[in-house]
C-alpha cells in the first residue's frame, strides 16, 4: 500500500512539472512584482520576454508604458541587459501609484504596480463624541499617503480618585479594542456601543492608542479624552405648557438622568421673533431625582405674539458639550390692545369734497389679539358732540365727506376680539379760514438723488409764516405709478419751523408731503405732485460730461417733465471714433443699461487719449424715449505701456550705450523717457535720442509703429554696479521696462586725501587716506621720492604700497648743497583685459625715464612698507595725480667732530704761545728802542718822503666808512669765505662773529644752518643782534654819532653782481631813507643774487631762508 501511494505521488509530481513547464513555455515573459518605496528612492523594474513566444524578436523590441496620462510611454532610463531582459531605472521617485506595463510591439507581456509614498504620518484631529451615555463615536482624518495604511485603535478606561494627602491617582480597568473601524473617504470612524460591550460609560477618562501601519513603517499615537466633556445629553418629550400672556413653562424628560446627576445640568433658553430676541442661561440647582423637568419662562414682552423658543442642555462643566437645540413655536394668550393708533396733528388730507385721515399703522406685536381693526368716530362737528356710528377700518386711513366751512374732531381706538384700547388718539380738522392759501407751504417738489438713493422734499414758507410752530413731513409708498395715495404704511416726523427741506434714503419709490402746523390751525398734508401720465412721451435726455480721466468718462443727466416712477431705466450707447471730429465708429457699439435710480454713470475701461461718441435714452415698461444728441468726447492722456527690450552695449568707465523699443501703446504724446539707475533719474528728451522718428507722427497724425531708440548714458561712476530701467512719460510715467545690470569699467582714481607726515629722529612717516573717488579697486599706492639738483629732476624712486596707507622713509642724507627732495603719493587702479577703457589710453601711459621702482631695503629712499607688485596677464594701470606731501632742502654744513675741537685747541695754544713770545720780543725791542741811531741826511730825506706817502694812504682809507674790524675791506658776504658752526663763526677777515645757536635746531640738523657771515662794519661802534625767529639774524649797523640823525645810504640792487658786493656799492648815496632790506639765501648755489634782496616793509619775516639787515 505504501509503495502504491509513493508511486502515485511520483506520477502526480511528474505530471504537474510537465504542465508547469508547458505553461512557462507558452508564457510571453515576466516583470518585477509590486514595488513599494518611499518618496525620493530609486528602484529598478525588470522585464523578461520568452523568445519562443516572440519568434524573431529580442529585448530591443521591449518598452514600458504607464497609466499616468502625463507619461504614457517611458523613453528614458532604460537599459538592455541581454537579448531577453530590459530594466527601467526609476530615480528619485515622486509620490505616485502607477501601473507599469512591459510590451513588445502591440503585445503586452506583464504589468506591475509601483507605489511611492511615505511612512505613516501622525493623525492631527482625533476626537470622540458620546451620545447620552449610550454609545460613542471616534473619528479622525486619514493622512494622505499612496502606500496603503492600516489603523488599529484601542483604549484604556480610567477613573480619577483623591488620596488622603490630596493627590489624584488614576485607576486602569479595561483595555478595549475598536472592532468596527470604518474608513469612508479620508475619514476613519470607530463606534463603541453598550450592546457589544466596547463602550464603558461609567469611566471619566479614556486613553486611546492609535497605531498606523504600512509596508514602510509603523507609528503609534496616544490621545486622552475626558469622557464627561464629550457626552452630548439627550432629552425627550420636549413641550411648552402653562402659556399665559407673558409667560410659559418648558417641560421635558431625560431617561438617563442618573448619569448626569453628580455633575448637575445647565440649560440655555433662546427666544427669537422678528421684533424680539433673548438668550438666557439657567442652572439646575435643585433638580428632582426623577427624569421629568419643568422650567418657568416669564417676562415675555408681547401678548398674542409668536415666539420660537429653543432649549439645549449640557453638564455643568466649562468644556462640556451642548446638546442639540430642541425648538418649539408658541403664541402667548391675547388681551385687548393697550395703545391707540399713533397720529400727528396734521394727519389728514383735504380735497374738494372729502377729507382723508392717516395714522401710523399699529405694529403687529402691539395688536395683542386676532381680528384687529381701528375704530374711527366723529366726536364733534363745529364744536358740538354728534352721535354717529363709529367706522371700523383694517387699514390706517379712512375717507369721509367734508365741508370746508366746518371743523371736525375725530377719536381713534385700537380693537381686537378681546376688546378696545382704553386710550384713544385725536385728530382735529379745522374749518378752512378765509385766507387758507396764505398758510399753505409753497414750491413743494420732490427730488430723487440716484447717487445715494435719497429723496429730498423741498418747500418754501407760506405767504403768512406768522404763528408757525413746526412742520410735519409725511412719506409712504404709492399705490400706483401715477398716484400719491399711500399704500398701507405711512411715516411722519416733525421738523423745526426754520427747516425747508427733508431728505430720506430709500431704495423704493416714495411720495412725500408736508404740513404747516400753526398754534391755531393745521394745514394737513400737501403732496408733491407728479402729473405726468403713464402714456405720455418720455423726455429727451441731454447728458453732460462732468468728469473724465484716461480710462473713464462720467456723464450726468436730468429731466424735468417726467415723473421718476414712470422710468424703468436708461440705456447708454457709445463707440470709439478715429478722432474728435469724425462720427464714424471704428468698431461695434457698446450698450449699457443703467438703473432708474441713477442720474450719472461712469463709462469705464476706455482707451486713453481716444475719441468716443456717446448717446443715451430713457425707457419705460411700454416704450423707449428719444435718443439724445451725439456727444463727442475724448479721454485724457494716460500712462503708456512700458518700453520693451531694453539692452546695453559699449560700456566704458563713465558711460553705457542703451537701446530699447518704444511702448506698444503710447496712450498719448510721449514727452520724454526717464532712465532710472541706482536711485537717480535722468530725463531724456527726443532731441537726444537716436531713432528714425522718436515721438513724431506721420502725415495722417498717427504714431509710427514700435520704434528702435538708443541713447548713451554719461557721467557714470567708474567701476560701479548699476541697475538701469527706463520709463516712458506722457502725463504720467509708465511702469518700468525690463531692467539691465551693468558694471562700468575701471577708471582713473583721484589723489589720496589727508596727506600728512610725522618726523622722527631718523625717519619721515607719511600717512594718507583713500581717494574720494576710487573709480576701481585702488589696487595699490605709489609713493614717489623725487630728487632734484638745481631744480632739475635727477631720479624718482617709486615705492608700491599695497597694504595700508603709510610709508616710512629714512631722512635724506644732505651731502649736496643744491639737492632737493620731494615726496608725493598717488593712487593706482589696475584694469585687466576685460576692464580696460579705450578712452583712457592716455592715462594708462605714464612711464617716465626717471622713474625707478624700489622695494623695502633696496634703497635708502624706499618705503619700509614697499613691496613688488607682480601682475599676471595683460593689464593697464591708471594713476591719479600725485599729491605732494613733503619737501626737503639741503644746505652744506660743517660738521663738528672731535678732530675739529683738537685743531681749535691747538690754534688757541699756538696763538697764546705766539702772543707770549711777541710780548717778550716787544719788551726786548722796547728796551732796545732807547738806543738812538743817527741816520745820514740823504737817508733821512728818503724816510720822510716814505712817511708822507704812508699818511696820504691812511687818509684815503679813512674817507671810506666801510671797514672790517681789522680795518680791511670786506671781500664777500657769501658763505664761500666763512664757515659757521655751533652758533659761532670763523673768518679770515674778522676776529669774532655771532651766529644764533637756535639755528642748529631747525629740522633737527636736517637742513644746513643759516648764519650771518661777514657782517658789514663801520670804523666806529657796531652791534650784531640775533633775530628771535629760528634761522634769522638781524644786523643793525650804526653810523658815527655825528651822523646818526642823517639819512642812511641804501645798497642798491644794481651794485650786486655775480653774488659779490662790489666796491662801488659802498659809495654814499644822499637823500636815501633808512629802510630795512632782506637778503634771501638761495638753496641752489649759496650766493646772493639781485632778485634775493627784497624790501622789508610789509614783509612777515618767518622763513629760515632769509637774513634781515638794517643799515
């Protein structure tokens, strides 16, 4: 038996394998199974084909299609693996639920679904609602997700209890699952009922746990619900009983009242009616323990009045849920009317044979019962009581026979089926006086203002205004179009006697009347007349323009001979014309229907600066009125449309060329264009714009089409970013065109500012600030030290400073008397190939053969901060004007050193030795002088003659007053014959000289000291005085005492030649005033030239290069 079973099993397996193999052999192929991934992930979809089914085809014939209408065929990201297989690579997948089908030609092989979504997301609006402790429903919105998601809901019941130490603890009793979770659309709902045991009403708190699960993940959320706050109470058998004229009782039952008893109940009662509303809250403080309730509602204001009363209940907790509102309509009991009709002293209207009484209709809430009517009774006629039957009326008016010679006194009551009002109203109609017309208001007219839907009644005072106390104005809706008889309701108000008009706003047609009230007489109503018949012809309108702008024309109209109630409306017809002189329309007419309450209309959405032809007429229910005359009007000019296609070209350091097209619609005459850039606005007039026609018109007066215009914007700042827009201007500016962004090229900077220098013992430190207009990046600064000899530049040493704005230079070594040093600084911008302005070529070529660029340490006149500036690629350097910062002048000085002092000491010692030796020789010679020598006579004559010549020579010398201290003529006053040091002067022509020691401190020995050399002396007493200013010495040379009061001789300029004082200059010049003069020492050759001698008068001596002399 076992062998047979085994045999049968083997046979069954073989047969099954054969069948499966046969099926697979006939299958067209396969595709990847359903795919579920998150948004943004990648996935491959593989498709295989059965080559036996598709004879002669391979994988090159395979492709994918989808059911997405936006992507029917997949053409990208497909790879052929082999002859049977292709793969579609879905990258960065978006949210979708798409079916992909693999096909070969028209034959489908297989399909698969691709679901792209997210992990479960949190539920945000979970909430529950319990209904009268019988069942509970919990709901939430299912978050949108393409991935199918399942939800599981369970809750744990809890009760709160307080311990002895006043703590609150919660007991957990049940864990219940939601077995009826239903998904309807995007809402999830679960019902918990008493029947299936899933609802536990006796617990205060429910802790819900909601679990969301899909293929991509799981999320769990917890929600705590206060059960008492979500219970919605329910009542039954709600009714209104015990109704009176001003109260009632509300009664109802609650089957499950025991569940609410611990928290007590709160009731809200609302009363609603057309003329009364009230909402009041009641608290059930002593509710019965049974299920029946009785609530008294009193203070109802109106008898026999229909009220809509509603009741809703909740537990007495702040967040408790109100029940549904239970409503009933009831009517209070009737009583007799409490007030009579409201009247005015002039509430009557008189005609030839009848009088009509009017009163204000009784409000419905004051009628107090059914079968309401008014009782009108004539009480007196001509002051005598009459016994006539009363009249019953249901409308607030009654017409009675009337005799103008009699007076009438009427009484009016309100009445219903419960009785008559206790009080009555009185209308007194006096007999017409003899001059009745003199007391009637005049010029009564009613004007309707359609602009604000108001009626204004105008009148003039009567011819006899004496005794008028006030006016009464009446208004009502007419019964018919041509009638001034009121339809039911009438209104009235009293006005001061000085008032002459009354305005009321009303959208419905009104008729108005006015009455004058005297102390002894009431005129009754006088209505504004409307005499036009409904069949009369309508009036021809004459519209007028009252206002216009570029797109709107406002027309106003009026009429005189037609009652407003006849008019149903107005029709305005207009069209655009070619010009204000041509009536032919360019297009179709436009027709506008205007409400009859209007008397003006705004025709809007018109084209600016265009001509229009306007007509209008009024119409009624039966006919249309005649058309008005054609009105030709033109709209104002408006703002044009924006210029278009703004472009730029040929940018320089200070300009850019702009090109644009004129606006598509000019909407007027374009006056100019406004170019805005970086907060600035520039007007461009036609004469400055390049274009074929600019703003011109052709011979027909029409504008040319869109024009191509151009303009070069000048005076821009170099190396600056600009955002440029353009507006066209007629009477208003258009919106801006498209804006272009440009950057101007690098330009020439201005010189550095605020240059100053600080000297130390050995250095000069130069400081400066950046230029006011950089015109570029200011890549570096150049400090130029220029060396001059005799005012000729020898060399210029240039240091490049690329960091900071400071240069430290060692003080120049003044070894040459004629040398000058000048220090200046300039800014430098580097413009590379794409930044070079061809218009600034002359500023980029500033090479000087004398310029030598130096770096720190390479030369003593180089800045300590100087660096080399290597640049790569083609470039141009723009240099500013040099800002002079420092000048230095060198004068040769004799330096005092130890060797010099040794020489001086030796001279002094040698002189002392010679003096002592001479003194000894003198004494010896003096001793020898006592020896007399007898000279022969021939020799004595020769000696005498020699003595005579010696005396003549000494006499000639005495005639000249200008001698040196050793009685020798001065040879020169220049610094080539003398030298000075340490405030003293040595000379081969003077014994002693004076030089101010303060001179050596000038510029800390940076410049040669200036002293007076070879001063002029006389053969009498002289004085030499130093000037207090540094570098100056004043020489006052006095004449002999006998000649001090005489005028001095002045050394003329013509006597100074080649820097030397000539002997002829010492001649005495008569009649010359004694004046000071200055000699300026030149810094180049050390000699005094004729141009260096200046008058001292008016001069402010403060320069160290001058010596002042007084003679």
